[in-house]
């Protein structure tokens, strides 16, 4: 995973506030350069000095701090022309962060190393509708402890984590402002209980925004402008413009699930009427297809829907086709407001894409002709792990930008 190094003032720029500020910036600069090297490449101290413009003595001192903090490690020798080969450096594979997710019908956790590789992942189906936050967090804490223990058995230490939830959040206050499908409003979360004694603590993220960030970092086409649409029980969206997540004032941009697609439609969990979620959300599709979510687990219900689609059962085909058409209406409306012409489908939209794609493209052509080319509607590159990878990746990036947080 390539993580951009933060901007650091050079010798010709304005002086930072203190010597400590300079050293913290240079720590981030050196660690950022190490993180930029592809997996398997091990830069030496001399190469880092050349890449950063710092003196070899300064780099050696900074590297020593990063080694002491356990963020990087020495590995092998790196040939560098004439003279003795330099010792190679890499992100320490024995250090990791944890991505966690609470969704309407499951909880999940994954340990991700500092290079972005998932080491351990576990998903637990659980009905969290209209739930109290305490028991949900307690169940997630048990799951996180189990996943953390599995990683620890291989010598991996979890430094901190990120939690993604399907709702509007205030990360600074660790508060869920509103998550209608969970039944949460103004809920303060005890994030510290999820990863006790983790030095970096736990940060809070919106689920769709986290998944959009994961897409940004892992997409093979390198797209820098797109709308990520997350299909779960709810429908979320993450808007990426110029390789940056656009969240808008208060962090509430991208709520495509609550764009009205049927003014005379069903009542939505948000209190509105005819939102996209009432037609294209997971439960809405199951119900329209005649598959009762109460009778089946999430995975069993989806498997039954896919079997019905393969068998070309009219009810299942009609439910997914309507979801595709209404998703197209919402995306057409979004294109008129935000100049985005690329869409990434995640969650059940990615799973159902073979049946969803044709009605979606027809709808886009009808309501926003010329705005979206067929090739600009693609499936998620990270699959079901998107929110976990995005939450974990954001914590890793924060560490790279401020490694002094781990220094004694």
C-alpha cells in the first residue's frame, strides 16, 4: 500500500516552531519514504538520505528512533553500487492495526499489517437492528480480542484500530450522530474498550467513506474521481474527488441512499419517503423477491436470491431489475449535482452486478444521457473487506504522518 508522505518544510521554507517540530516532521518524512517502497524492496539509510534530502547522519538518527518504536525493522543487505552494501529497511511486519465494522446484520474485524495486507479476518452474523450500543460493542470486543489473539499467536502486535459504522459520525467525539438502521442517534461509543491498551487507540469512521478510501488505495485503474456506492441493508456512498475523500460540511456528503427515487414509495428508516434504500437496500430486495430475511441468515438469504436469479425466477429478476433502475435514477441525480462520471459498486451491488448492470445502465442513459460510459461503472476492487481496509488504512496513514506518537 502506497501512503503519501506528508509535506515537510525544507531548509528554504519558514521555520517550524521548535527543534522538536522539525524532528517530528523528519520522522514522518523518512517513514513515509520507507512506506512508499513496494513490498519486497528495502531501502538503505543512504538511499533514504538521497530521497529525502536529509544528511546521512540525520537519517541514521531518525531510523534508530523508528527501530526503537518497532515501526520498522532491518532486513538483509541492499546493494548500492561501490562499497559495502547498506542494511535494508522495511515496515515491521510484526506491527499491525485492526479494522472493525458494525453493520446492521453483522460485525467483523481484521488485522492488517502496516503494508496493508490482511493477516486475519473474521465476520460474525448478528442482528443489530434497533439495538442498544452496549451489547453490540461488547460482542465486537470479544470478536476483536479473538482476532487480535490469532494475530498475536504469530508474533503480531496490534497498535490501534479503526471502527466503521453505517451512519453519520463525529470522529472527534467518538459519537454516532445517526444510524437509522441500527436505531442509534447521538450515541457515544466507548471505543477504548474494543482494543484495551492499544497505544494508538481506536478511531471512528463512516462505513461507506472508509470503503471509498480503500477503493482509492487499491484500484488497479488508479481512478482519482469516483462515487463509491455501498449496498448493505442501507445504501451508503463515498465521494472521492482528486484522490481525496469529499465529506462536505459536517462530514455528511455522499448519502445517496436517501435520494428520493419514488415520491409515492415506502417509508424509509430515515423518516423520509421513497428513498433509494427502500428499493435497493438488501432487505428491500429480499422482500420484493419473496425471500424473508427473518427466516434466513444474511449469507443464506443472499445465496437463495442468487439461486433464484440463476433459475431466472420472475420475482427475483424483477426485484433486482427495479433496484438497478432506481440506483440509476439516484446516480443520474448525483451526476447532475457533482461532476462525477465514474461509479464503483460495493456490497450486494457488486454481488448482484451481473443482473443489476443492464437496468442500471439503461436508467443512467435515460436520466443522465452521456454522463456515464458503460466502462465507468465498475465493481469494487476490495470486495467485502472494503470498510475494514479503509478504517485500518486510515489509521496506518495517521501513524505514518505522526510516528512520534509511538515514541517513548
